[in-house]
C-alpha cells in the first residue's frame, strides 16, 4: 500500500471538476431503449472515450448491432500488479412521465433533499455517477502517482437498460481482450447511507410457464361438472403441492447444491436491524411466508424459492359464468442459490407436474429463462481487502450481503470470462432509479471516489 | 281415461294447420334481449292471446316492466279435474351470426336433414315449437270432446332468453291466479329421438368469488420472494383442499341433505349406454374426474360438485414478469342436489377459506347467486302417469333423468307457488338451440302434440 492521503486530498480538491464532468455526461440523453436517442447514446460513448484518452487510457468505441461499447486499457505502475476489468453502463432509463419530475432530468443540479445534498437528474445514480466514481478515483491516483496501481481494462455498455442484447456476443468475440483477474462492477447500492455493502450472493432464476389442457372446448359446468376434468383444479393441486407445511419445496433434488450461509455472515446480517417487522411492515405484511426458522434477509438473499408469478383460467370478467375451462396456465419462477443447477430444477419441476396430470389431460411447458445463482466467496482476499478499504472510508463497517435478484453481467463474466466480480456501489434505496426525480447523493459521489481510491490501493497490495 | 284414438286422429289430420300456425309464430322476430325487437315481442304475445282466445281460453296480455306475459285460463269438462299450469316462452335468442344460417331464421320451412324431416328457424325448438305442441293437443282434445280434461292455466313468458327479470315479481303479484296443482313445463328435451324423458332432478347452484389479498402492492419476486406471502399460492392451497383424493368434497357438512339416488333409477340410467367413454369421449376426455365409483350420469345429474370456474392473479400476458401479486381471485361454484342448503354450503365454504388465510392476509367474498336443487319425486302419480303416456307414444319407454344444471322457473314455482313441475319436452340434442340453423324435428312436433294428448288424458284419470 502506498500513502493514499495525498490521493484522497486530490480527489477532495478536484471534486467540483469531477462534478462538472458528471454534469456533462448526465446532459447527454443516452436513453438506450428509444431509437430516437441513438445518436445521444453514441455521443455518450464518444464523451467517455475522450475522457479516458485524456486520462491516459488506450480507449476506443466498439460498434455493435446496437449501441456501441467503450473499451479502454491502462497498464499498472508495477508489472506484477493484478488486472481488473471495471464495468459500468452509460445508458439510462426513459424519463416518462416527465411532468412528475421536479427538475429537468437532463439538467443536473445540486439540491438539498431531506437534509442531504443530492445531484438531480436521470442517470446520476444509475449508472453515470457510479461509473464516474471509478474514473475520478483513477484520475486522483494518476494525479499524485503518475500511474495506476492496477492494470485496468474498462468496459462501458450502452444497452444495460434495454436488455443488453449485444453483450454476450461482444464478450464472446473479445474474451481474450476483456479477461482479467476479476471484475469490478459498480451498479449496486449501500446498505444505508452510512454502511457500505458488497454483494456476494445473487440468486439465480428458473422461469417456467405451464398450460394444463383438459377438454377440447370450454364446458358448461352444469352439464359436465363432476365428471369432466377441471384444469384449474389440476393446476391448483400442482401449485399447492410445491411447498410442504414448513415452507420447504418438495421437488425431488431441489435442494441439491444449496449450502448453509456461514454463521458469521448470518450473525452479521442479524446486526442490521432488518427483521420481519421492518422488512414486511413496509409492504403491509408481518409474517414471513417461506421456510420456518430463518430470517427475512436469509430467506430473500440466501434461500431458494418457488413462486407463482401469474395464473389465469376460465372466466375472469365481472359477474359469473358457469364454465369449466378447456385450459389453465401459470407462470412459476424458482430463485436459485449456491450451486443449484437450473436445468436440473426445471427437469425436476416438469417431472413433478407430469406426475400430477391425469392420463386424459395434457400439459405444455414454456421455458422463460434460466440462470444459476452467483455465489462469490464471502472471504476471498479481494473481497476482504475491499471490505476493509470501504470500512476505512465510511462511518460504519462494510457488510457483505446477498441480493434477492440476479445481475446477469456477473454470471456472464463468470461463465464466459472465468472471473468473479466484486460488486461495490454507492446508490441508496431512495435514489429513485428508473423513476422520476432520480438523484445521487453528493456524499455517494464524493465518498464513492474516495472509496475506489482506497480499494484500488488495497487491491494492489 | 277417455278413448283418445279420435283425439290422436284429429291431431294427425290437422298437422298441416298446426304447422301453419307454428310458421306464423316463428315468423315473428321476438328476440327479447335486443330492444330493437320490442314491438315484435309484443306481437308474439298478441298472436298467442288471439290463438288462445280462439281456442276458448280466457286469455290476456299482462304488461310488465319488460316484455309482456300471456296468461290464459280454461275450465275442465269435469269440476273435479286437476288443475295444471302450463309454462312456455315465446321469446327467442338473437340470430347472429346470420351468415352461418343455411335458411332465413324467420322464414320457417320443412327440410330434410340427416335423413329426418325438420322444421328450420329460430325458436322452432326453443320454445315456440314446444309450447305449440301443448296448444295443438288442447285443440285436438276440444275438437273431439268439446272441452279439456284438466283445468288449465297458461303462462307464457317473453323474457326467458334474457334472464327473466319480470318473472318473480309477476309470480309474486299473481300467485293466487297462477297457483295450480302442478306445473307442466315444456322447455326440455328427449333422451334421444326414440326415447322420451322426464327430468326429475335439477342441480342447484352456489356461486362464490373470493379475492385473497396479501401485500399492499405488487412486489418484485427477487426482492421479496421467500419472505412475503404470495396470494396465488394461498389461493391454490385453498382450491386444492376442496377435494380429497377420492374426489369427495371436504367442506364440513357439505353432504348434509344429499340422498342416494334410488337403485331402480340408477339401474335405468345404466341401460342408456351413456358411459364414460361416450360421455367424455365427445369432449376429448376419457376419465371421470369426480367421486370414484359413480357413473358419469350419476356424477352430473345426482351428485354435488365444487368447481372452479375462473382464476386470475399476477402477470398473465406474454413473456414473464417476476412479480408477487398483491391479490389473486377465483370464482367457485357448487352444484347442489337433494336438500343441500345453499346458505349453509356458502357459510361452510367461507369458514374453510378463512381458516386458510394467514393472519397478515385478508380475503373478500362476493356472492354470485344461490338456489337449491330441485328434487322431484321419482315416482309421484303425476310423473308415473306421464311416463306411461309417453311410453305409449314413442318407440322406447320414457325414462326419468336428472339434469346437471338448474331451470330457475321450476324452483320459482316450487318456492313461490308451492307446486312441483313435470318437465316434459321433445327437443333433441342436435336442435342447435341458441345457435345458427336451429331446427325442430317434424317428429318432435307431431308426436309432441300426440304426447300431450296422452298426458292430458292420463292426468285427468
């Protein structure tokens, strides 16, 4: 480790210039999902290439069938330094409905909100402000030391908010160039405004739609009720049988690959004060519904689920119709953890469903995506170094958390480039990403830059 | 009994005149549900009053808030003769889509179809042809004997195809005038073209809609899945628990008032050749789904059911959405038999549902109708006389059957006027009532008239 005090001082001293650069980037209307903003997306990519080049990176635009990627490389001061790939995205969500914005989404400003200084505007938190924390940290480092402590490759995507259609082909075609020792991903949040967080467990997903078919037409329930198979009833029995009375999922082999969370991690989660009352109270509930004897954080971060996301069959309009439907369907998703295998879960589910279908009825399956969980080490050297670095910067120690949903890029890096990710970000839950009045706390930006200074330094050691 | 041979001969001799009258009535476009045909409905009622008056009835139009009723009275030749109320309806279903009709629906004609002579046109079977079989039988009787063997009151309704909104108030306001020893209802069908049928068991109905509510908003299944209650899952468990593995319905007290069908009736049903293969084969199924060990006719005519008629919750569009819905709802109906009480069934169901709702969730109930089953005696003197009379007329003996659905008028007569009904009709399953190309077999009309001659005579004895 070097003496980072002067680097932090440089970051502090140049904060206004850093903000000026963020404002420039936020003003570019890089809404990736709307073709009307195609040129703006390119402009944002070009702006980043210019900034990276000025910073001494070997940076270039890389065209894709959609919006371009930005790739840049910078050597480390030491030949033996680790090599990190930093990922962020320069595209933003649409801004409708515009009338709900208190400020112009593309005219960023510093405002006071709830007693805090915030930077207003679309993309300030997701993800322009976040990716710039890293670039400004690099700038401060070079400003003081003339170089970077790590070998750094940058990958900025312009389609994250529109499904990343070009990402996998691009990773595949440029694997050798993009492969590093690990990835740094800055697109997540803090636990709270004083407590930094590193996400280490991301649940995977298996989506399935099933269509149960019985008679070859809708039937009158007076004429046929009691003798003809009712697909809604069959479907209900299938869905009701997915869990036993303790909330355990009954599919054979379902828990293969599920590991218990280390007790020290669970103990750390217990200290967060996020109990059932607070977690469920916000949504009008009070009783954890899943497996018994586990905290809500464990249930949502580290345990697998079987959820029904939609169901439809028969007559669903106003009033009543005495019909026995010809078919009924449901959308079911499984959240996966640890090393559960999506293909095996899907096959176990399908075998279970088939076993519940009467011989004169049929079932159709439609696959809706499948990705394994990401289970990063809770105590790898990289994670431990970053955790300590974050703890040095913020009022409270950093915690390692899980996330209920998945971040596809992390799985892609693992699968296609064979590298784990370190997920560090400075967003807050009240940042209103994807909504009107998005903001990024000034503290998130400022201390975010300082955090990356500390992490870069720690990772080089 | 009188000598009915000359009466039957009169009916035969005057068949063409009877058909001419039917054609006149079918030509009147009395579509009750469409306000554009309001005057036509009145014209049909006036036509019937004129015909009844010509037949010697004391007949009149009775205005209602909707289409008018026709009421008529005729004394019997003998003062001690029984008093029967004959019910039919002069209104018909709409004729859309008109382009599917092979003949003009309001220009009746005799055609050959599938080797049989049929009368084409809207309402020929439902119910103009049927109600005229009775009037023409009265005409033949009077033609020969100068009077009628029973005291007869006629009630013709003009709103049967549009929900009968005026019927109950009319029965209530005119109960004394309409009360008879029993009702004769001619709006049902034969078992097959050679086998007349009398319906004696009509299932009742309890309709319920339940709305299960969990969180106060839709949730992201990644963030909350595994901890937050899923209303679709709760609903599935409720519905799946309605039946045990033998198809028995589990609600406490559900079978109170259910009686076993007499073994001689069940034996008669066995002779009809309507087994699971033929009954279910027509709709693409093969395995009876309800209570084990009972025939499909018993299951649909004489056993109660719990059916789910509709279900909806969460995301049901194309693709997938990882949502945990705030609520889910289902429409459930129970078919009742014997003396099951709708109010008790509803309360037992609601208590069961409430017992399955987690303490932090809620359920709403919406009532959708309730009517008890109609269980007429399988061997009353009236039924036995009619059965023998029908057996004398047709190639095969008459059978007493059940019906899976309800005919509300029969319940109204029982409840409001304290009289049972005899349900005799000559429709065939291929009459296409409510559909394009409705027809009534010429044999149904001709032998229908002859059947009523025999029944009237038998009932007078």
